[in-house]
C-alpha cells in the first residue's frame, strides 16, 4: 500500500511561507530590529518548491494556483531585495585614503569638536553612529 504525501507537501509549503512572514513581523515589531530579512524570499522560495512537489504528485486547481501565487511572491521578494532595495553608490565628501573633510560637532559635554582637533597629535578615536531608525 502506497501513501500519497502530497497533502503534507502542500501544507508544509504553506507553513514555510507563513513562517517567513511571521518571522519578519516578529523581527520588525517584536524585536524592533530593522535589518533586511533575507530569510523571507528564501523561505518563500522553499515554500514554492514544496508546493510544486505537492502539485506534481497530485494535481488540483487549488494546488496549481497556490504554487503560482507563492512562486510569484518569491520572485517579487527576490526582485525587491536584490534590485529595488539596493542602496545607491556613495558619492559624499569622505573618501578612503584622503584627508578628513572639514567638520564641526559637539562633544557629549557640549564642548566643540572640529577637524583641527584631530591634527593636534593626540590620540583620539572617532565613532560614527548612524542613529536609530
């Protein structure tokens, strides 16, 4: 007696896709960690593969439509993260290997700090903090 596991493949595929969505929501809203969720298109692709296996083993319209929808979602996610979300090349004033451009800032205690303070011979460390978004 052979058993057909196509139903398990189908529900596993949907579960993997929904897991990616749930992890992204938890990352952004629960952890407040705003980094690129690269696992989202990867899990959508894995879910599409599982749905394709389910549709291949036993075809139905629901399985076919679900596979096409999830595959389209995976393709859209890869396009978004790979192409649309790419940052432009940096063309600002600071260049590697060149002198630090002139700047003026305030230290934590309110004293002024300029680029001239970096050339006085004392040892200093600069930390660049982009801020919280």
